[in-house]
C-alpha cells in the first residue's frame, strides 16, 4: 500500500486515514474492499473522500440509485465519486441527459468514463449497453 501511494506516510491516522477508511467501510461493510479503494486513490482524492464523498453519495441516492450500482461506481471509478460536488452533480446531469438511467449499472460505467477527453467519451458512451 505504501509503495503505491507513499503519501499515506504523511497522513494522520486519526484525522485522515481512519475516517476515510470508515466512510468507505460504511459503504462496503468490509475492511478489505475499503482498503482496496484507498490504494487506488491519489493523495488529492484521499483528501476529497472526507470532503466530498458523502455529499456525492446523497446526490446518487436522491436519484434512486441502488446500493449495488453505487458500490459498482465506487469500485470502477473511486476518483469520480471523490470529485468536487458541483462538478460531480454536473457530470451526473450530463449522463442523465444522454439517456442513462441512474438505476441501471450502465450509469456507473458512464460516470467512470465522464472524465475522458470529450470526443473519446462520446464514442465510449455509445458503446455501453
């Protein structure tokens, strides 16, 4: 874990890492899955877990997204759910505008592709089921 992200050495356990792990554990009910997600996050994303994750989850739950699709989204693109709340909400509106249903798992894959270069994103979204 340290090799992939040495920034862990500079973070406070009590003030940062444990709260991030607890937030992720509350979603997955598993320490192992929470740690796997933490490993995939950049130092900036680690900071944003505490700052944005819960609010972005509320946006998804407000759309009626089931827990299984939220979990899939966090597993496939943990960076996406940690982004700034306004940007995240804009991305969600854009995905809904292209016809994706937030209740379906394809929405999670579209969200994971939204940060791709726009021309590539359109091609990838059209390829999704």
